[in-house]
C-alpha cells in the first residue's frame, strides 16, 4: 500500500454523488487561491457506527474545464497527497464532510505551498465547525 493511501484511507473519502451534492447544497464555503472548500457537519446515524462514520470525510472534484485526463489526474494526485499530509489538522474527533474543488493553479504551484494552503483551509474549517453550532457563518477566505 502506498504512503498516500495510508494517510488518506478509503474510509476518510466521500465516494457517493449524493453526499457531494448534499455538501454543495447545504454546506458552507471557504475560498482560497487554489481551491474552494465546501464543508458540512455530519450527523450521527443510529446503528451505523464504525470507522466509516467517525472522523472527517473528504471528497475531491476536478472539472473537465481544467484540462485533459492527464492534467486532471495529476491535480487529483497532488491534492490527495496534500490532503493526506494535512489530515491531522482536522483531528479525528471532527465529524465533517469536506468537498474540495481544485483550481488549475494546483498543477503549477510548488507542493510545499499547496500543503500550507490545505492546512490553512482545514484550520478555517475547524474554526467554522466550532462556530456552526450557533448559526450560519458567512463565506470566508483563507
């Protein structure tokens, strides 16, 4: 198993289209130069315990407007690696679904800068989740 899949396991990923749509429709946004992050608290489902329902889940989207398959796959690989290295920023206690829409600048940016941006965005999500109990938050920029 590769290092990326160990730090960003399948149980920590959003895999269903309906979940992506739910986060888009009902979640909050964080804007940054290389990505837009949508996030939404995840409620506990009675009788559905286990690793799939604990901790944050993250989904990545890369639209066809960003280039051909080679470019899109490279963007996804870079984002998975950056997200995997920044997962500790969210913590295992946070029950949140996060969808990251990457921008084309992810291809040409340096990887250390991309990792720093993902960490900043995750810190903003964690801060927003702490405040989301009392009401809605306006869209924020990182």
